C-alpha cells in the first residue's frame, strides 16, 4: 500500500511542528542562558558548556535504548504512532519550563534547575523523535516515494525553522513590552509557551492521520540486538561515522545568535543569516530527491560534503565585515547542509530495507535511533567545541568584546565546518552503490 497525499501532508506538518520546538531550544537556548534574564558569570558559562556537552552525549546514548523499546512495542495503533500521542504534552510543558528559570534563584540553583528540566526534556524528546523518524520507513514500501516524503518533510521543517529563527526572539520582545533593550524573563517564558503549544499541536497530526505499513513485531529485541544490528549493517555504520565527523555543519545553528551578539554586535542581525539558512535548507529539501534519484545517495552525499568544504573556506576569506557576502556564503552552506540532511535520512531508510532483506527483521526503531543518535552526537560535538571557544576567549555577560573574540568565534562557523565536512567524506567513500531490498 502506497502513501496517500493526506499521510504525506500530515507527516510533513507534524515534522514541521516538532522542529518548531527543536529550533527554539537549539537556536535560542544559549542566547537565553547568556542573557541578563539568567545572568551567568564566566564560571557559570563554563559550567553550562560542560553540562550541555555531557547531556548531549547522554541524549545520544539513550537513543539506542529507545530503539529497543520501540521495536518491542505492539499496540492496535502500531509500534511507532503511540509515542507521538503521549509525548506531545510533556514536551510542550518542559520546553516552557526550560525558558522559565526562576529569577530569584542564585546561580548554582539556576544551573541545577536547568539541568533537571533540560534532562527531562531531552528524555521526552527522544521518546518522540525516534518513533517519528522510524515512521518514515513505514509510510511507503517504495524507496523513491519515501525519499520524496522525507524531502517534503525537511522542506516543511525548514519553513518552521525559519519562522522560529526569524520571529522567536521578536516574539519574546513583544511579550517583554515596548522600549525594552532585550527580552525579559517573562518574555522568554511566554514565547516558549506559544511556540511549543503550536508545535506539539501540529506534531499530533502524525498520530491521527498516518498509518504504519507492513506492521511486524520483533518481540525479543535487546540492546545486544542493537549492537549486532549496527555492527552487521555496514551501510548503517558508515552513515553513523560520517554523520559524526560532519558535526561542523551544526556550528551555525549552535553558535548563530551568540555569533551575532559577539561578532555583529546585534543579535537581531541573525534574522538575516537565519533567512539565508531557511532559503538554502528549503531549496535543498526540494532538490535533493531529484538529485538522489538521478545520481544515487552515495554520490550526492560525497559531493555535498566536498562542496561544503569550498563554501565554508570561502566564507572565512569573505569575512564578517561584509553582511551581504556573509549572507551569500551562509545561503550556499545551508543549501549543502540541507542536501546532507535529506540524503542522511534516506540512507537510514535504506538501511532498514537492507536489514529486512538480509535477516527478515524489521528494525525501524534501531536504525532510526541511529539517525537521531548521529544528529545528537553532531550537536553535542558542535556545542562542546563552541563552548570551549567561548570559554577560551573569556566571553560572559557584559564583557568588552575584542577583535580576537570576533575572529575566533567567526572561525568556529567557517573553518571548523570546512574541516569537518572534508573528513566526513572518507567513510561515505565506502558506502555501497546498491542496497539490498526485501521482496
């Protein structure tokens, strides 16, 4: 049974809603934590950097555990869709709480509060993310149709990424009130409440308007099965390793608003860079399915990484004094990052087919926990590297910005992604040209 238009639309809109929440946290969390609404000292900034890196690693590690849970699940609604239903409300609530650190708390208590709430948020986000992307492999039995559905979903996600990137901070400023120089504590909280409520409301569409094809349950899935599945599936190992090495692609998202504050001296300028990210990612989501159908996933993946090296290196030489030049480079870099994301997801779906053809087992939970695992490890590495850079240059709330700070932070979104993309090409050279598929 093929995917219907209603299912494709529901899956895409649900992914767009989910990405609203993910973008809010991923793009504005550091901005919020470094702002006067929280007011961390240099030691607090350093402690936050360490915690964020460790928490992201843990968040990635618990994905395989969720993969086991998903592959053991069997209900009348399927094994994936139920998780979409019961995680929506907790994620909306926890997202709001993340941006509601009590102003009366001392710095230590603020960090403790944040750590507890953020770890809970990460746990519930994993509970929704692995099943959601696992559903991508069950929407259709046709790999080309799946890739199209993934492309449409990535396009929808880029639209909401753009909306939240462009208007998330502005919404916080609106709730803060006229005349304010920066978003207040209440402004951040209300902005998070609105965005998370809308996002998770849309996310529920994937439960109500999609169906799981070829439902099958593997009752005895264990962590050992995850290890054996991963090790025995060479294409999956390659995607995981290549994705980890490409962590630099996430630097612009992790560092974007802080970059605008330090280098551009105006965080509102990030909206221009954000607009370029949106356009690039959106174009990639629409074009990539055509490229992969003509050239294959392997060639598209390697080619996009090599072109990313050129673009990111060129960005460094263009510099940050030319906003127009910087915007063009960000546009091109985002286009190539979007190609990477769509192709990466299509490769994971191929791995599900390869395992099914070789073993007769459905391992959507295991394989797509690998997708979310690699994405989170990429974010963890990008967050860790950027946190080290921030600590090294001595940045904290109210500090005097120096040329050295600007140059070093700019390097983090240009040369580091260039080097990362180059190294990431190596594993994908060994990705097979053809993937076995179950008949």
